[in-house]
C-alpha cells in the first residue's frame, strides 16, 4: 500500500507543481489523474482563492485537447475551471490576468490550427462565504478552423441549484449557449473574465442561440455583443423572448425585486407576442437596457 501511494504521489505531484497558477491567483489541486487516448480525467479537483473565501470542488473533470504536454493541458483545464468560478460568482483577481491570458494564447493557437477543445465537469459545487451553487454538469466545447476567422463554441449548464444566493428563485436551473468569437480575441476575454483587465481590448461575440429555464419560465435569445472588462463599455443587441413572463414577474415581486418587476411589466407592455411568448428586439449600451425602442429602469 505504501509503495502504491508513493508511486501515485510521484506520478501526480510534479504535474500539480508545474501546472499551478500563481499562488496569489488561486490554489488548485487534483486527486487521481488518468490519461488515455481520449483525453485526461481529473478526479476530486479543488480550486480555492488565496484567502479561502471561494472554493470550487469538482468530482470529475474530463478534458480533451488537440495537442500539448501534460503541463500545458492541465494548465488549460485549470484555467477553464477558474473562469467557471469567476463567471458564477463575479469574483475577479488581477493576479490571475496574465496567467489566464497565457492559457488563452495557447488555446487560440490550437484553434487557429483547426483544433477542438472539450471540457466537461461533473458534480461540481461553488462556495463563496455562505453562498452555495451546485452544478450537476457543465460542458464547454471550442471548435477551431484553419480558414474561418472565428471559432465556434458551446456552453451548457444543467442541474443548477442555489443556497443563500441573492434572488436565487429567479435564477435558471439549466442554461445553454452557442456562440462564436475570433480566436485571436480569446486571451483578452479570459483575462477580463477571471482577472481585472478593464483596459482589455473589446471582444466581439456572435450568439447564435441562448436559452435558460427555471420551472415553466424560459428565456431564449440570439444576437451580438462587444465584451470588455468594464460593464459600462459593454454593448449588445439582439432578439429576446420569454415564455411565462407573468410567472417571472411574480417571482420578482416575491423576491422583493420591485424595480425589476416594474421593468418587466413595462417590457410586457411594449412586447410582441409570438407562439405564446413575449418577444423583443433589445440592446444594451452604457448600462441601459432598451427593448423595442423603450429604455427600462433596471438600475
């Protein structure tokens, strides 16, 4: 047993040491690591902020990449997990920006060569203080091209649950998105999401489809967005539709989100109806949401 444990330690600890992000960014550890022709599987992954206030635990994570040694592949997988934490909690750390940008440059190079990256998380949980988010599964796929200027991407989240999270009764239990962006802009996007890169170049994203659902309330949309590290410099436009808008308004009222409820009531007044859903042409610019030409007072 001691020999087996020693061999396991020798096999895994160098990878953890070489692949770790800066200690001032995050502390990341993995349990067992299994490599096969179909990719790498990490068991019992933990991602923790240096102050211990935020933690991600993942029972199993599977990653496939077109090329790269063990260190670079684990770097990329760890970067994706760190981005998942940032996106779900809004936690950003300037110490992560450069490291995330490096991983983005590595992936962008592979995408431009036509490579495909696929990462799946199973049975994950994020804790920040007393707040808790459960994720049954998450799946991210990036498909590159040697000829197209943009790379295609899909992101899916299922089995979402929330505890001690603001407005948790308004948050979806499933969400899926299909979008595309220039591979060359991926490093800046990663640095902006996980770090504090307010001066990062604008990232141009085309969203071919987006849907999120909780109970009978379903939101669907598509459009374009220009993302930056500063929400006031972010803009978007597109098509949006909500099924069971009345239920969403009632949920907002029950959560004491009266300004949101009022905004949704105004949105209903200027909406069109189509196949039982309320639909709008929308835009977001300078922190203002406009639907069918009417700005909504959401602030």
